């Protein structure tokens, strides 16, 4: 019996080939991204062994480097695991009431120290009654979504800049935007921003310890909660990322 189209669209060979190519690209990307820190770990361990007996100062330096490189690799692996989980689950598995306002307070409190260290003014504004900030969702995912956005804003804003988080629950649903006065993003790069491993400036992002997975995690989480994320940016002026509520 012929399948009815509305039950499931037949998969075309071209589509299968595309999915297979994406899968292969992904495996190649992951291997490459893991290879880089793995190579540094090995080099650092070798250097540490060389100086261990005669130069405690140098040995300490290599040990510190080993620690931070290991941390970076760990972050990459946990981002990959998060992404794999987000991609394999349909929707939010166990939705519960989440107070977006208190999530934002927690995220801001955690980021305050980093912002202060960079002399960035981290501000927060809220429109709409506190009681309207409750949604059904996954608190851990929502926390991770806003942490990624604020982390980027602080990371890609030079010292002396401003990062502002604005919650708006005055209309239908809650929208949250994270604005910065940072380096901004060229127009022709905006469309690729939410792809896995995509970084506008690869060298710079590596330096700051980014995995290139943050924004694709953000997009998945927003969409799982029925919303979406958009970006506006101008190089040298700053960027605004907004998480929009589900359309009514
Ligand atoms: N607020 C921002 N200002 C400027 N560039 C940004 C901002 N947020 C993200 N980007 C760009 O988008 C890229 C992807 O972001 P993300 O997925 O979080 O990766 P990363 O691990 O590099 O932070 C970053 O490498 C950076 O080039
Ligand atoms: Mg990031």
C-alpha cells in the first residue's frame, strides 16, 4: 500500500546523501577539534617531564598549562554531549514551571565576577510583572542558554564596555535580549553563526577558550521551548541576541 504523504514524507536519495555528508563532516570536525587539545596535552606533559627535576618554576608553568588545556577539552566534551542529547530528544522531556527571572538573576550573579575582571558593566532590566516570568521548561537548559549568551557578550566585548540583559514579559510570552557594545559580527557571517563549530574569528575564539558550540546549543534549547533566537549586529558597535517566545 502506498504511504500517505501526510504520514511521512518519502526520503529522497539526495536528502539521504546530504544527511550522510553532514554526519561525515561532523565526525571529521569533532576529531579535528579533539585532536588539537590532545596534541597540546601530550606536548605539555612531555615538557613537564623534561624540566621536572631541575626547574620547579618551569614545571609549575607547564602543570598550570596542562590544567587549563584539560579544562578546555572537558568543556568541549560536555558541550558535545549536551548537543547530542539536545538533538536526540524530542521537545523538553520533563517540563516543569521555571521562573525565567530567577534564572537570569543566577546567570548574572555567576557572570558578575568575570565581567568585573574585564571592567565590563553588566546590567539588567526587566519589564512586566514578576509573576509573568514563569514558563514550562527545563531549568538546566534555560540556564545554559542564557549563560552561553551572556558569556559570549562578555567574551566578545573589550574592557570598558557594557552588557545589558533585558527581560520583557509585558507582551505575550517572555523575550530576553542580551546586548553588548563589543566587537560585533560582519553581516555576511550572521547566517552561519548558529552552526556547530562556527567561529567568526577562529584564532581569536581559540585564544578565549571557545568551543564554537555555544550558539548551536542556544538555538536548540530555544527551539525546544517553542521559541527562537535572533541576532542583530554591527561590527565595532556591538551585538544583540534575542530569545523570542513561541508565536501565538
Ligand atoms: N556577542 C558576540 N559578539 C561578537 N561575536 C560573537 C558574539 N557571540 C558569538 N559571537 C561569534 O560567534 C561565534 C560562535 O559563538 P559560540 O557558538 O558561542 O562559540 P564560542 O565558543 O567561540 O564562543 C564566536 O566564535 C564569535 O565569533
Ligand atoms: Mg560561546
